[in-house]
C-alpha cells in the first residue's frame, strides 16, 4: 500500500476536503496512474451527499470522480497494454467478473459483479473504492483505456462518463449519415450528444429551453435549434426523427418528444428524472416507436469512442478548476452554471 | 350501389339496431364478400359510444366491426387473388394510398392516407366506411386476406385485429425458440399472445391478476403463470425476460414489468390505458431496456399471420353469438365477461 492525496467528504453534509487515502501497490495486472485531470459528474455530487441512499448508500469518507485522465506511473509484471509514461484513462468501472455473458460480450457495464470506480466494495483493500479526486489511482489494466495523443487532456476527462453515455446509445440505435437526430438538453451530456451526432454524419437538431444557448448549439455542431417551449416550432418536426437522445434530468414532458419520432423511431433517456414521468401509451403505439434508457458503455466501446474522438478531434467543452474550487463548482453545477463540464486540474492537489 | 343489412348505432347513447346501408357495387379491383362472422373488438364499443371524440369523432349512423370473415360473392374484372366461393377476410384497414414509403414497405398501417374499415371517409360513396356488423362488404382486393381452409371461421374472425396486433410485435422484436416471453393480461389480445408466443417456440409466462385464469392460461400454451399481485412471484423473474407483451388497457404499473426484462429486453404495449402511466427512467437505463407500442400489422404480415395460424391450427377462443345479442355482449365486454372474444354469427342477420 501507499498513500495518495485525495479530496474526500466525511459525511453527507461535509464539504470535500484534502485528505490522505491508501491505494494498493499495483498487482501483476494493475496499472498505477498519476491523475492529471478528473471531470466532475453530477453523480459525484449525488453520491457525496448520499442522495441515492435508497439504492447505493454512501460510505464515508467518500472520494468521488470517474472521469479520470492521467499518465502511467507503474505497471504490474504481466501488463501488456501500458508502459510508464503512457497516457491512460479510467471511467465509471474498475473491475467486473470477466466470466459472465455480459463481460464475454464486452458489455461490462451490465456485469452483475461490477465494481464501480467509487463507493463500491474494494476486494483488494476491504474498504470501498476511491475515485479520481486524487493524485493517483491503481486499476486493473482491463479497465484502463488508451488516450489518443492529439486530444486536450482536460477536455478528454469528461469523455469517460459524459462521452460514452451519449456515444453508446447513438451507436446502439444506429445513428449514421442521413439520419435525423434530436438532442434534448444542452448540458454536460447533451453538448457531447450534439458533437457525436454531428461527427456521425446525422442532421442534428438541438432542443433547449434557453434561447441563449442557440448560438452555442450551432457552434457545437447542431444544424437546427428548437426552443422546446415553443409549440409551433415543435410541431414542425412532428413524426420526423429517427433518434432522439434525451439528456435532461429535470422533470419534462417526454410525450412531446415521442410525437416527434418517425415510425420505428427511438428516444433514449440518459438522464434520470427523480420522479416517474407520465407516459401516454398512444404516442408509442401509433408509430411503433420505442422509449429506452442507456447507462455508460462497455470497455471495448469506450475505447472505440476515445479513438473516434481522436480521429474527429472531439473533446468536452470544459472549465478547468483547481481542486480547491470543487465545493464551489458543486454549487454552480446545481444551477447548471458551467459550459459544459468542470475538469479538475489535479496539479493543484500537489500544494495540499 | 346495393342495399346491405347491418346493425348500426344512431347516436352515442343508442343501442345497435337493425338497419339498411348502401354498399358500392364492386369496382374492377373490388371483392364483394358475404360476411359469415365478425368479431367484437373493444374498439367497436369505443367508436360506437364516441369515446374517442377527441381524436376520431364518431359519424352516425355507425356500423362497427373490423374482424371480418366471409365468402367471396363477386369480384371485379381485374381481381386476380379471389374468385366467388373463396374464403376471405378483412381487418382494420380497407384502403391506403399505395404509393408512400410505408405502403411500399408493406406497412400500410402507418400510411398517412389510410382508410379504416369503419368511421373513416369513404372515397367511393362520400359517407363514412361501414364495418362488418353486416351481411356484406365490398373491399379493394389489396386489403382482402386469404383464409386457410382448415381454420374454424368463427374463431378466425378475431385474428384480423386481436391476432395481428399480438403477432406483429412478437415478430418485430424477434420472438423465437429459446426466448423467454411474458404476456400481461389474459383477455382478447392476451390470450392470442399466449398462443402465438407458444407456437413461435418461446418459453411463455402469463401474468394475470386473476388466480382463476391460471388453468386456462396453461391450456392456452403458457409454461408458467404468475399472479402479478404477488410481489414474491414477480421478484423471481427479475431481469429474465427477452420480451413482454403488455395487453392491459386498465391502469397498471408498467415499471414492475420493465424490471423483469433482461438487458436489451423490450416490453411492447398493445393496450392503451386512458391515463398517462408513471414511468421510472431508472428501470430502462439500467438494462438498456426499451418500452414500445405497436398497432396492427401491415397486409403482408397479416397474411403471414393467417398462414401461420393455418399451419399451427390457431384460432381465437370465441363465444359465438347472434347479432341480436350484440348490445348485451357490449355490457359483458365491459366486465371482461367473455372467454376470450365474441364472434357474431352473421347468419342471424338474415332473420332481421
């Protein structure tokens, strides 16, 4: 074991603060990574504040962070994919059982014995896993991703959650050139959705409640922007979409979007509103439309996404902050006051 | 034009009563059918009582009926598929534009210029279309189906709506041998769902709120029956279904069924509850599951379904009634007091 610096929360009501945590020495198959940047995901805030106590109660101290980019510091004896000095990335998962049908299919995100990057039982040290708000992390090489060398590293970090969460359903539901694709909500997830749909060759329509985001949506790659509160604008697109990515976690009317789908069209939810959403069956029945959900992607698809980003030079639009500003960033996150993701420059942790 | 006997409603509050309607003489492409049996669909009752006034207001007199089986009486000069004396069937549609992409794909049910079998503008006579509660009907041969000669005709009639409505989504979502399939609700639609899923080779689980229907479900082809109000029984099937057909129109908790789907599983609604259903996004997201809807099928698939029924000797379980009992049957329908579909013996109309 060795000691690593980290920012952790001591309770649901404590701010994140500088602390020291134990990391395991790399085993034969492990990669030790010096963390350079870690994105801030809304899940971090939910977990730190124990807002998922019903399904995933928080164990304190809690070190969040699952959008990790860094440089390989050490590798175990049998590691083949990485060597010291390589760029490397880690997302929401750090282990799985490797034997179930899901793992065999490269869909580790559905493995029943998945280990998430933070707040999950750590089979090595007996405590819970600690995430990326730290200067170092040790991860089995099977869960470490390669990072294309041309990408800005601060903007690469959010690809590991916001990126794969939006890329995966587009690939699953066949977004390609010639398709008409809608992206609902222009936040951390939605702005990545616009970039990916555009790069995949689709005709991209961004839906937002904020007229002020129109120019930004066009800059990100949208072909059209619809102010979703304008019923006339919405009506013009009735029955025309092949696919809609709904990245809004606040309560909103999904039926309005279902009616914009063409026959056999799909709308996928990647944001999960807290309260159940009223769903009118008729809109689904009439066009044989479907409504689905999607979490992150598996490891092979996450690598595919990063490689795709390398080829298309796609990163997240980020505001880089020192870790000392993380509590302030959480408050701003609650007000959607960030374009479009915070990325923590982990060099700032050295001074702690 | 010629006169046909029919049962029609004069207003939303009138009972169905004997009347005379005009039918067109067959055009070159038409088939004139002597109706032998017509199934009673819940849609008939909704339309007769103007319960869909918001989307499809009823024009009176209204002659419902879109589960029609009969014998060809006459054919137009260019009709090639039928000759007098042939068995023939008509479902929910009697015309479409034949030129749109949906029609070209054999998915006439999605044609924007579809003509439904009753209460739709009749381009020939200028009034509305009149359905199958009649001794005769004239339909373009492209919307007339062939009936396998081995099938019981009374039980064949409901295949034209209840049958295709349950068959189509199972084919669309890939129900085959080795799949685990759930059927929710054992009514007119659900009992057909059980028969089809069984004949397609799936492991079939019927969900019902009525313990009294258990034996019947097994007789219809279910491998297992789950009483859906029993949470323990439900929990045993968590995450295990490839496909679930939800044939319940009454309000019910769809989230409980979504949680029974395995990764990438689909639940399709063919019943449309009147009120919006509360939907929890999390259940869809966690397993990349999907929820969809499905109406009837297109003409090629309806023929495929009838041919499939011929090969597997599948018909609907019906209670045959004379047309004089139709108003009583409607009252019983409201109480789900029928196993599982009423089929009107149209010979009874001769005495009117």
